C-alpha cells in the first residue's frame, strides 16, 4: 500500500470533510489515546491541592466548591 504524506493542515481539512459521526469517532480515538496523561495530570493536581490546603490548615475534601475556589484565589494572589 502506498504511503501518502500530508501536512497537519491537510489532515485537519480532511477530518472537517468527514460526516459528524466519523468526526466524533476520530475525536474519541484521539481522546482515548491521551486519557492516561489527562488522568495522571488530574490526579497530580488534586494531590497538590490537598497538600497545599493541609499546609494552610484546611481539609480539601471537607471544603465546599466555593471554599475551594476562594482558597485557590487566596493562594494564587499571596504575596
């Protein structure tokens, strides 16, 4: 089978020409290929948030979403 070399732009344009169902199939494939990295990064972020909250005397898991947002805002804007 011959090999065709395409630029990234050409690949994107070809995917745009696919029917929506096939575009979703391509999307799922790409998402599943990266899922492990996203899951690892998410776990790392959660672990770090818990650690920083603990260092400031808070229990991350006991905090409401609003409390978490306020805490993150305070930590980000610390001097």
